[in-house]
C-alpha cells in the first residue's frame, strides 16, 4: 500500500495535511469566514458562507456571504459600496473556517453601524459585573 | 420619553450601541471565537463557545471552548499545554462573535497538528481547479 492509498479522500489526515480543497460545511450548511483588512491586518468582521457564497467568492474575487438574518446570498457592498476584493483566502486545519484577506471599497469600512470594524467594543469585568467599553477608533486595529 | 427609555434591553440599537453585555448564542447555543496571538496579532484559530465556556473564560482568564466534535467543555491546553491566557476580549456589533487576544503557553502553538496557527494553507484557483497551498511558517502571520 503506498502513501496515497492510505489516505481516504475525507479522512482527517487528508483534510488536514493534503492539498485537496474539501470545505466542511456545518449542519446549517455554513462555514465561518473571518475577514481581515489586507493592508492593516486587523479583523473587520466575522461572516458566514454557504457553498454558493464560497464558490462565488472564489470565482469572482469579490466576497459573498450568506446572510443568516435574511436567508439570502449577499454580495458584500451591493448596497453599502463596501465591497471586499479578495487578496488571499486561507483555510484552517479541518476546513470549516476561512480567513479572507481583503481590500475594502467605498469608505473602507465593513460594519453596518458605520464603523470600520465590527469589533469596536471590549468586554470588561469588574467584580461580578460584565460590561462593554468602546474602543477608540485609532486602536480598533487588531 | 428620554433617550434611555427608547432602548429596549434586547433591541438591535441597544445591542449594538450600548454597554450591556448580552451575547447572542445561535440556535446551536454557540458563539464564534476568533483567537488572536496578543503579541504577534495574527489569527491562531477559530473556536466556538457556549455560555458556560464564555463565562469560564471571563471568570478565570483562561480560554475555554465548546468542542463540537466531543460535545464537551474544553479548557484549551489541558492536554497540550497550549493554554491561552486572555489579554482582551472584544465583541462584534450584534454580539455573536468574539475576538480573544491571548498569550499562549506551552510551545506557543494553537493547532493540534503541531503548527502555531490553524491557518497554514491558502486556497488557490487555477483554471477550474481549486487546490490548497501550504504557507511558509514565517508567513502564517496575519
């Protein structure tokens, strides 16, 4: 038995150590996408992709998501102008999470609140209380 | 009616613009956690937290996840030594995704394959074919 024959197409070892692209969609049909500003290298947002969104992203070079709230394929930027041009797509060991490094169009933001990043607050615990604190815009960078 | 009275506790505006910590767990009881090396500022892994894991993380300062494959609460590092000490926790606009900035114990890695980051491959498309390519260790940094 040679080395290749030992690897089942969907075995963990092949999925983790191979070059075959075999994204593992969850029970909800989705994978997680962490989207990163390619220039500033900080996290802009976390989204979800179904197979159609992932394929459209790779085929067009423009990031598509699956909107869980609207139940629809969503080409980011269609209404906001905040398009995301894919620079590089990375995948994790078990192929159920992706990092999309992007150049952002429009005003350069990704968050529907008008901020550049969706991660504009941090969690603070003080005694038993847990509260959020807003991060200064200049330090939202990962 | 004053400004405060306009905000329902779980309204989108309060969730997005307030200081109340009200994590929104999905139908599966989980939120997404993107874990970032606090010193190098790159993404190490993507994990999931149920309410118990999130609370344990904030209470102890050591990152806990919910293992979907094992169906169990999981204190990262218990077997590998790759503990993750929380430096800062950020939350996104709708409070269903978190960024955990961590200092990593043990060998400094996060991936069960032995690599520092789980994102050690990138997706390449060539004609109609989609394949993965390994990233050099020195460039796995986000």
